C-alpha cells in the first residue's frame, strides 16, 4: 500500500527561525512529489519535484527531492507569522494523476 | 482568472440523507479530482473525472458517485450519509494528466 509520511506532525517556532519539514514516501511507480500550504481550507500549490537533487526555490521557501532515499524536505528561512499553516506533501504515480497525501505538518510561527 | 470554485461552503445533513456538492474548475482546466479531508488528516482521493468519465477511483464505497458536465464542472454525490462522512470535501482541477492540481476552498459537510 502506498504510504506518505510527514514529520514532524507539529512544530512551533519563533519568527526569524529556519524550519525543515520532512516527507518520506513508499509508492510504486513514483512520478512526482508536490508540496502544498493549507491555511484555512484550500491547499495552495508550492512546488512540484520530479528530478532528484534539483532544488526548487521560491522566495524564502525551497525544496529538494532524493529519489534514492525516497524523501523530500521543505525549508523555510526567516519564518514569519504568515507562514503558520499546515504543509502537505503529496505523491503522484505514473499510473495516473491522483495524489496520495501525507497527514501534514502543522507549523505555528509565534511573533 | 477565476480559480476553482465550490458550492455550498457549508452543509449540515442527517444520517441517511443524500447530498450533492458542486465544483467549477479553473479556467483552461479539463480534469476534476475530488478529495475527502477528515479533521487533522491529509486529503484522501475519491475519484477523478476527465472527458465526462470517471478515470480513476480511490478506496471509497459506491455511495460516492460523481459526474462531469461538458463545461468541465463536476458534482459529487453521496448517498445514505453516515456520521463518518463528516469532512471537508475538496475539489481540485488540472489540465490533462498534470499532477499540478489547484484546489477549491472546499465544502464542509457535517452529518448529524
């Protein structure tokens, strides 16, 4: 059975801290890994990673995929209170574009 | 450019009733996927529609059914509601086989 595991499940930091969120996966026919940010309801797309070792970056957020060790990390530098959200990791397979999600990491950034 | 829209926002139903949720995809998208998200959990894939047909289905009972219309909008129907069906129902749209899915704000369903 396909599995996506995120850690930690929750994290509390102070503004300005740097955080690293983890996502490991066990799926057959892996094709891509996606990160989403969910603040209230709609998850918003952050990154899609398909190749190992290539970092994707957007402002203070960056992510990288390791297809050999089957994991990805999402880094957020100089955190702000607006970064407080649930961060979801999802995996897509070659047999179709359905996504399998992890439980999410609840990040709280305190001022 | 309108994003993914869903209606209604909230819904309260009684056990045994039936419910229909609606989704309009982002402009230019032709594929609609539905997910169920229980409190504190990640979204779980229900099914996906493309060219008005169910293309993929997750591990959900036949009580969950759907439809896609020629304008790519979609409906999710749930029959014989159970308390355990209480969740946030998310619709996501994409183009073709793309994994890059864009989510709507969801419908919060409460079954009492």
